[in-house]
C-alpha cells in the first residue's frame, strides 16, 4: 500500500511539498505490500513463504485553521493489490476517523472535514487497512500512521503576569536591572518563527530600556532623582516572527516607582527666627516650634534638633516630634522679665540616618539662630520660701504666735500684699493670720497626742490686683509637753507558784507614756511608800525602763489565799515629772517541778493530796461503770417479776386478773367471795398433776364435816401452812392473795362487802377530822347521807 501526501496549497510550501514528494518517492513512495503466495510445483509439496512488506511508516500533514468551503485534502492510501477495478475497500480507524477525517473507500483519498487547531491537539494517530470488497477479508495487515497538524502563526505573544509594579532606588547607576518580563506564544516553537518573540519598549524612553531577547528592563539615565519625578509608566511590546513584518504582538505595562534615599540634607527656611515668650510661662511647658525642611521621606527625613550654643541653653530645651518632625522648644527654668529680657539660641537640625554614598552632597545638617524675647506680665506675689515649717507647744493658749510668712510683688510697681488662709480643710480653721504682717496664730488648744502635725495653705495677693494669687504650703509641728503620766504597758497576768523560793523573779513589767521620748522615755518603778512593807512580794527597778517582781517568802498556799494585790508606783523623767499608780493582781497556782503552771482553779485542790488528773479520771470512770451495772441489774429484776404463765387456765383459779377499777360500792359481781364466807363450799384440795407431792397437806387429817365448824381464819391459816410446806409449789405460789381483813378495828370497817344488801347507819362526819387526805372521802359520804334521809 502506498501513501501519497497532500499537495501544497500555498506558493511558500510548493518547494517543501515537492521536496517531500520526491523524498518520499525515493525512500517512502510506492510502498508495495505483496500478498502471501503459494506456488504448486509438480512433484513438490506446498510450501508457505513469509510475506514481504514493501512499505515504510509515513506521516500526513494538514494545515490548521483551514477556512475553505471544501474539505481539506490530506493524502491518499493505495494498496499494491488495488488493480483499479474497485475490488479493494479502504477502511480508516483511530482518532478522529469518521468525524474529522474521512476516507474514500474506493480511491483511498483522505480529507479533513473540520478546521483544526494545533494548540488544542498537535497530531492524530489513525489505522488504515485494505480489505476485499467481496469477501471482506483483509488484503494486508492493518497499518498505523500519524496525521500532524501543521502550525501557522495564529497566536500573539501574551504577558501572563502583567501589568507589573516594581520599584528601583533613586540615583541608581545607568543599566541597573529593574525587572525581567516574559511573554509566551502558543504557536509551535519548532516550526518557523511563529513563536520567536522579540521585546521592544513603546513608552518610557529615554529613562528605561529593554533587552530584545531576554526582556530585562534597565535604567537608561544616570542619577534619576525621586524628588524630580517619582513614578514612571513603561509599555513593553513582545512581537513574534522575530519582529518581522506580519508578526503578531502583545504588550504590557510596567509601573516603576523610584524609592527614596537620603540624598537631600535638611534646610531651615530662614537663618534668623524670633519668638515671644511671656515671663509667666510655666516651667516644662512648650513655648514654641521650629522646623527644618527635608525633601526626603520616611526615615531618610528623620532629624534631631539640638541647642548648640547661646545664652539660653540653660533656660530652654528642645525635643523632636517624630510625627511632624518639628523641634519643640520648652522652658526649663522660670523667666523673669525684670532680670533678663531676651535670650539667643543657636539651633541645629541634623539627619539621623545617613547614606555615606551621598556624603559628597552634604553636610546633612543645618543651623539657624532663634532670639527669644521675654514679655513682661503682672505677676502674683512671690513668697520668700517655697514652703514653711513652724512649731508651737501643745496646750498653748489661743492666739499664741506660731510664725510669719513673707511675700512681695516681683513687678516694678511693688504693690502691697495681703495674706489669708484658704479654709479648704478643717485644719485650716485651727489657725489665723494677720492680713498685713503674715503672722500665723493658734485658734484652738492643741493636743500633740491627738494630732502631732497640721498642714495649712497660705495665700498672698496684691491689693491693687486681687486676682493674682500665689500659694505656699505651711506645716505646723505640735511640740510636746509632759502632760501624760506613765502607765503599765499592758494588763499583766502575774502567777506565783506554791512551791516558789524567796527572791525568785515571777514577772518583769514595762511602762508606756503618750508623751514623746523627751518627756517620758525614762521610767522609775517603786512600791507605794505610803503602805506598810509587803511581806509577800517586793519590786526591783532594773534602770532600763523595766522592773522585776520578786517573792519574799518560801511557800504560798491557795487554800489560805489565792490572790494577792501589789500596788506599783511609776514615774517618768519629764519636767515636771509625772507619776501614776497601778495595781498588779498576782494569782497563786500549782506548778510542775520545772515551773510550768498546772492549774490555778480551786477544784484542783485534790491534787495536793497526791491525786493526779489521770487518777481522778479513772475514779470517775469506775463510778460511771458501777452506776451502769446497778441500772442493768434493776432492769433485769423488773423483767423477772412478770408471770411465767399468763393464761385463762391458770392453776390458781381463785386469782382473777383484771385492769378495771370496779364499780364502787354497788359492784358485787367482779369477784365471787362465797368461798371466803363459807369455807365448807370450797372444793377439795387439788394437787398438781405435773409434780408429785412429797408432803401431804394438813387438810387431809380433817374430815369434810369439820369444814362446817371451822371459821375463815383457821381455813386461811391452814392453806398458808400447806403452801409453805409444799416443796413442789412453783415460786409464784409464794404470792397468796386473800381478802380476809382480820378482826374489826376501832375505826370500823369501810369495806363494801355487805353494802349490796343493807345500808349502814354509820355516821361518816368524823372523816372530816382526819385531815386533807380524807377530805374527798368525807365530801363523798357526806353527800350520800342526806340522799338516804330524803
């Protein structure tokens, strides 16, 4: 199969196409592919031979951006098997086959149906095959070839990073590199000059230049001054086709700013200045401003102002305002027009950041002269001292002079001055002042121990101009006099041990005095001489403002006396000396051998008998345990008194247990007392079935007929004897309940046993004589008797 390339469509490419075709004819042309053939030789077997291919892989080229009305011819496919009779069918597959590229299946001509863009896709890979139209069998193996899109100059150069903003220092040398710009061209850089870019400057000359090949922008002038021009706009063009006619171009803007360097020294606009300052200006206040101009900016314009000489260097000072770069002139000392009316200052302004590359343009400083004129003003009175300190004794009488303040008018008029005290505080009301002389006097009696110091403010004004007022602080110290007697420093708790020895120090005392050290620092201690000699204690003055209390006998007893009182006399060393008397209370306490106090209370007297605190606690603990045992024993005894058997079938049938109180005299149904009235009606003695009796009861010896003759007393005694002699009786049988009351008493019976049948005629008035215990009973029977009579 033979591949024939496309014909040239422009005169420029005629030679190239011709050369390509000739070169293809010599090397690639008429690529023949022979089919597999089998020769039949008589007498020989069939032999298969490997087919020989007579074609070499080739390329097709198609121009991009084809705008013609007809499809663009690409090339032709031809097989050696094609005899021109239409039996061979050509098939095209691969990228763009059938959509972009179509093939005439009879002739093998390939056409491009769409306009191609090399910048989107540079080549297409396709496959060609020749088959038999009748049998659809391949005549040759499938072959691969490439269709390349041939570039044309259809893309202009572009600056992808523009526009640019860049800076360069002013006063730079010529040829200083500023920036390198780069333009890109989407055309094929390997084919022709479509992507070959050349740079040129359209705007910005003669200040800047650009390298045609590299795009590097450089300065083109010497000493470009920022103060003359700061901003530049440079337009750079990039053109393809190596800058030839017909090439496409693109441009960008480069904004260049010259940065500042310190190439301009500061300059004062004037060489002489004049400033008016009133003499009333306050020290530390700003009185004027001065400024030196600097054409530079930023830190290159920073400067410092100094006073280099002049007679006012000690009166004025200058500082620099960093924001405005002005020199601020301030007052260091007060001005006085009467003493000096003007000052001369030489002020220097110098840059603080120097660039030694431009030192030849200096010096970078400037000097000017400033004349300060002091203005005369009417000043307030001036005190001779900035402050006063005066003294006065406490307890001084009202009107006592304390001191004198003095002020005068500093002006030439020398006006008279009047004085007064500003009553702004309570302390100012404690003093008065003479308006003419300035003498300060007391207005109350002072107590140094209450307030030792007073601060007042004295004002002075001119009589002619009362609005001008000056003030001065005055401190008044209150001097001490000895008017407070000394006293004990605190309330002492003095303790003496019972086993102390004579001459033993039991307490050291000190004293205090409200007066200052001049009148009270020296104290003398002694016992009251007006009293008799104390046999128990004595006092020793230690000559160091302390005194010691000592014992005078061997032993002290709390049982005899537990508290002693010792009067102490204290005097100070003031003039005149003052004294006071204080009484010490001394307690007698029991102490350990090492002197530690054990107790001082009376309830501890048992300790003297030899019992310690631990022993007392043990005794108390034993007592508590014994009490607990007694209480437990009583509780158990009470619990044992309860009956062992509480049942309706109790063996003691004559014992009836009930809780009601009965119905009084009319109640005869609660208990059957027939057995007590008639012993013969009692049943025969019944023995317990659960215990065999060892002793026969005594009632067995008496026949039943004798029960009629026996009285109740004998019957009861007989029963009692049987119960006492019977060992088988349980313990609760020892409690026998009988209703027999014995013989008639002299007071008579008050039993209600017979009240159910007959009424008694007894007189109960005697019950009222028995006392308050029988008062209620007497009232009860006293009410029944009248009812019976009625």
